[in-house]
C-alpha cells in the first residue's frame, strides 16, 4: 500500500482531526502561533532573528542571567556600550539578590523583596551605582573636559 501524504495532511488539518492527527494539528497551530508572535514582536523582520527566536527553547533557557548575557552581547556588538553597561549593572544587582533567578520566579512578591533588600542594605535604588558618579555627573564631567 502506498503512503498517501495528501490524505494524512487532510486528516491533520481538516475540520475535526481525530486521535494522533489531533495532537499533530495542535502542535502545528502552536508552532504557527509562536511564529506569528515572534514576527509581531520583531522591530524589523529578518530571517536570522526570526530563526534564533523560533528555534530557542524558552523552557531550557529560562535563566534571567542568561537572557541578560544575550542582550548585553547584542548591545555591545551594535555599539550600544552605555546601554550594555546599564544592563550589566542591573544584572549584577539582580544576581546579588537571587543567583539562579528564572523568569517564572518573578512575581510582585519577588520584586518587592528585591527592592527591600537593596534599600535595607544601603545600596540605593536597584540597578544604581551607589557611591559612583551619576549619569548626569558623568555627562557634566565630559562636557567640562570638552568630550
């Protein structure tokens, strides 16, 4: 007996797929929705970015620290060194509070705890650089120096 590809496709994508075809159809619709979501959220579509996001496994890469590392690397490659530095500061701040934080860990209670931890240890606002020059001070120093 010859395998009927078109018949299998019709059973999967028909109005009422049954048994294993229903599971396949649900997986296909899930993949389609993921692709549409990625396309909608890309600032400018290109295949390289789409493929990277589509093939990434969010469950396996659920670490906030790893997400920071990826963003920081992309910012540095794009020449956005100041923004990359800000991200690194925020990353260090969060890492001090929770070494292995996952996206699923972030709740209102988690954020309140993070905020209070920094305030009670005289570290200032989370992500800031207490004791160091503020952005305004750095900009003023650069202007005075003629940079």
